[in-house]
C-alpha cells in the first residue's frame, strides 16, 4: 500500500514541553494517536488518518519527527 501525501500539523498547543525522551510515554488528552515509522503505511494507519487521529512519525531512535492529521472540513 502506497502512503498518500499527509497533512503535517504542529504538535498541539501546550503539549510541546510535555514530550519526554521516549515517545511511547506521550499522553495527549483529547487526542487519539498512533505511532508509525518513516517507511510504514498500511490499512490501519489509513483508517486512523481518515478518522482524524494524530499520526506520530518516529525516526529509527524512536524520536518524534512529524505529526500528521487529516484536515477538518
């Protein structure tokens, strides 16, 4: 499955300072999130994106590098 162009967003306001060293400890109240690798894309990620979830893209060291979310209409 080919990854589509994704809408990159900023980390939600007021949350930047809360990001710990390990992204798996992130809790974003009010947001549904899923993590993904830079080269990862599948039906689950597509469904999460389509439903408006935040997709947290991690690098090889498991550090957050991008956040994506489908634009709201």
